[in-house]
C-alpha cells in the first residue's frame, strides 16, 4: 500500500486536482483532465491544447487516400504539391500519365520537361543520325594507317604454318618480296600485286586452289559431260570455287591431271613455249629394236607433223611384254599412242605418271589430293611465275 501524505499529490476524488507537494505540480487546463504545460515551466514540455473532448487539436498527418479518391492533375493549371499530385516526389515522373517533377540542381529547381518535349527531341536525334550508318571509327592502333597485310599473316594463310613459324622463316632470311630478302618482322605486302617467295619458290598468296587427280580409265577429261558420261567434275563436287583442268588425257589413259582455278598458271603449263615435260608409262608387246628410242627422239612423222620424244627407256621386260617410259613436252591429242603405233608398237595401256614436278607416287586411282605449297611453288617456277 502507498502512504498518502500532504506531498503525495494523490487525488481525493475523480476529476479533482491533485495536491501540490514538493514536486510543484502545474495547474490543469480545461475539463478534459490533461495538463497545460508551458515550456518555461518546471516540467520543460510544450503546452499542448486539447479540445472539449479531451483529444489533441494538433493537425493530423494526412493519410494515404483510397484509390477511388486519388486524382492526378495533368492539365495546364495542375498543382504539383500535396499527396494528390501523383505518387510522391520519389516516383520518377509521378503517376502514370502525369507530368515529371522538377529536379533540384545547384540549389534551384529546374522546370520539368514534358513527355512530348522529350519524344520530339528523341525523334530529332534519330532523324539526324539515320543516314550515318557507315561511321568510320578512328584508327587507334599502331600501323593502322598503313596499307597491305603483314607478311607473316600472308604466309600463314598460304599454308606455311602458324604465324610464329612464318616469323621464323623471315628470321632465317628464307623469305623474299619482289626480289629482296626480308629480314625485319611486320613488313606489309599487297597479296594481289607483290611477289612473295619462300626458298626461291613463289607463294600463292591469293585464294587459289591446286589439286592433283589420278584419273581412272574411262573418265572424260571435261568438268561436265552432256552425254552423261563420267567426267572430272564428278571428283571435285562441293568445292569452294569452280575448278578447271590443266590440259587433257585420253579417255582410256590414266594418271596425273591437274585441277586449279589459277588461269595464268594453267595457260603456261600447257603452252609449248615453257616446255613442261610429261612422263608416260606405256605397255607394248615386243620384241622391240634397239633403235626405237633413237627413232622417237629424232621424230616420228604424224598426220599433223613431226612429233619428238625428249626421252625414252625400257623400264621392265617380261618375255615379249615391255613397259617403256616416254617423256615429251608436247600435248597433242593421242600423241604417245600415235607415235608408238606409227613405230609399229600399238599401246595396250598408258598411264601418265608425272606432270612437270608433280608425280603420281602412291596416289590411288580416282583419288584427289591438294598440292603442297612446295609443289605449287615448283610449278610456278617451271613456268616462270
């Protein structure tokens, strides 16, 4: 139990003022029963007026309006203050469809831009740069203003190995451009016009292709045949570019035939001026006289003039069967068969085993192989390219 003394300040009855004790209580104000406390009093608190109902008369903080009570002013006389002007200043642009709020910059409020203004500005910028799609970026890397390609890149694309391997070729002084040996790295060349050689052999720097086909017997030496016969084009389908054959072989003759898309090389390989030699193996039935080789080298009279062999030798003899080798640089139709037949020895089987530096080797009948860079270089050297 609490003791009630004169300084206790307890009420003797409901609604009556408390006694004043040592604490110095302040008088009540109004019938609401709450204290009026001034800031200067001993309590140190604000005077808060109360209404007749005993509740505070302070203005209450406006609450969030219900959805049906919200309004969004978007007209010319719209106000942007207060809770009904949008969804708050924190929402960028206000409520959906409402105006954007001004932004505080440098202690001042900039006027808000309407959405129509920004839309028109965006359209102007789009129209201004619509026709400038091909914008050239500035050349910022070293050497970008130079023309041509780096030599090691050209060699790598031609098939001489990786760029590092091609750089080693340059360091070993094995590469020359337009007749001059290159010693420094990074030299730029024009693949279309400059002559590049490795170990004295010309490099095909352009996108040329070179193949060797071991043509079987019965295949026509054309890329297409209107009569439906088997032709060279049947062996080179699905290639990156159109190829054509270098010279011809008789339908029944087997052996090496070259295919390429390098027109100048193909023309020179078949031109008599450059004298590119072709080697044939022919099977004939003997006995053959000792002077057969001399007769072929001196020349055999044919219907279209003399035909001379560059070399003749007997490779193998089994009884009356002879395997002979004939080398010549001419390319007339059926020339080997006609020469031997005119000498009295018809040919049973004929195979071309070499076209210039390109040999048949162990390439099987009907097989197509890509020529190596060295072989291409030797072909070009053969015809002074």
